[in-house]
């Protein structure tokens, strides 16, 4: 595989923000995902390229190194220790024993069956050197979709990442767009180096009647005319089942009520919950009988004579 221009792969410029990088990656990842393009080798190749590009550009430190050293960014620390100037293609100082050759820091970085990013991680960097340096494995990124009800409870789920089955525990209260790290579940390191990490981005689908803002939930509740006027008791839905609440007489439409502790779980805080805020909407009766209309007319006359 030829050298990959990571910015070009994601269709962004070098001035792109972290949010723009993330947005571009998500859009392309969905477009070229293998599940949507079965037996499409070009789509598979493109999917790998954009994942590789995202691995580097979504990490501020790696992006800075890539911007400076290009395809050889993985060796930035070694280059800088040796005083290597990428703009002049030479070293600015001498080491003991004479000038240090370019090959001492990885030899031939080009060619092979993989891009230079993978060459630098999986062994080609060791050719021509006196000792093979240890390199940390590539980090993996994955997206996991949950519905809001599933995010309400702590549960376990199986993931297949790079052909491996991984069982993870998802804490209650995880938020849409939240990223968690699973250490040592990325690519294996080279020459005995440590494994990379797995970063999972959660995409929460809300198909419920609740609106979520942080740990609080919001919902509209219909109130019939008679209960609104006379008061009474009603049952409202929560993620923890139905609860009974009292309605004060002469409750007006738009009245808001807070149900403390009936919101969403606080992430990684046992037995801590946000609140549920309900807003009453007035439900006007329909299909009135003749008697009901007569009674409403009497009520109207009473109100008009006051």
C-alpha cells in the first residue's frame, strides 16, 4: 500500500479542528463499513485507510508529529533526540563516532505491503539498525450503538474487534458521544512493545418519551381537564417503572413538577441519579354527550355571572 495522506483520506484540510476530524471520520466510516459493502475490496481498503488516518489525527500528539515528520512521524522522538531536521533531510549535530546515518533510525521506510504507518509499527523500522526498537501497538477505535433504555443499566456486552471477541462492562449512565478506553486491547506492539488501547465511542439512540440532558430527564404528561381542575392522583412513567404523584387542584397547563432521583443514573456513581422533570399538558375531552355539554354550559353561565 502506498503512503497515505491522512488529511486527504478523511477529505479535510490541515487546519481541521478535532470536531471536524471526528465528523469526517464518522461519515466515511459509515459509508465504507464492511457490513454495508460486503465483498467490496475497494470499500474495505478505504475503510482501513480512514481508520488509520483517524488513529493518528484524532490524537493531538500524534497529529503534531505527523504534521512535522509526515510518513516517518512514528520515529519523531528518535529524530528529535538525534537533531534530525525533516526540512533539510539531514542531522544538525554529530553523535560520537561520526555522523549518524538515516538508516540508523529505521532504514528504508517506503515500500512493502503496508503503508508507512504500519511498517513503522510492525517491524520494517528495524532493518539496518543495531538493535530493534520497541514500538507500542496501534490504538483501535470502535463505535457502539445503544438505546437509551440500555444505557440506563450497567450491563455486559460482547464486541468483535479486529477479529477478537471482547466482553466489556458498560456502566450505567454512559452518554452519547462519550469515549471510554479499554487498555491493552489495541494492536500488538512490535519487537516486544506494549499493546495499543481500544477506544469505544458510544452512540445513544433515544426512542423513548424522555428527553435527556446530562443526568436529568424531561417528559410531557397529559392531564385530563377534570383532574386539572379538581386535583387528584395520576401515574407517570419512569425508567424505573410507574410512580404515583398528586396533582393540586386548579393545575394550569405548562406546570412543571420535579421528581427527585427519578432521572438518569450518574456515570460510575452508585445509587446516584438525576431528576425527572414533567410538564403538564391539558387534554381536552372530545365526543361529549348531550348531558356533558349541558353541564359545561351551566358551568359557563355560572362563571359569566360571577
